[in-house]
């Protein structure tokens, strides 16, 4: 559920939504790490000025923690 949200939200922001991909890796039994790979020109848009865009995504995801009990770490990286 969280992965789909992050991907759909990022598609609305990105200039190249077809280049987006997401990888979820478990950190421990209490949390997962979500890495969003984007076109290098879109990385700045997804992070936002002073990190506001990515922080907004993290704030919404923190609501999922209250519901499901799992923590999430979100990273944005340029696709190779």
C-alpha cells in the first residue's frame, strides 16, 4: 500500500514518470526502506526545495505507521 502511494505521488510530480521505479527492502522486523529511482532531472523535483516535497511524503507515510505499526525510510536516487 505504501509503495503504491509513493509511486503514484511521484508520478504526479515527475517530468519523466515512465522512468520511475521503486525498491522496498526490509531494514528489520519493524521497518522497511523504500528507494525511489527517478530520472536524474526529476530527483530535485521529488526532493523539493529544502526537502519539503520528500518530507511531505514522509509525513503521510508516518500515518501508515500508526495504522500498520511499521516504520518506513524513504530515499530518492537517480536511476542509472
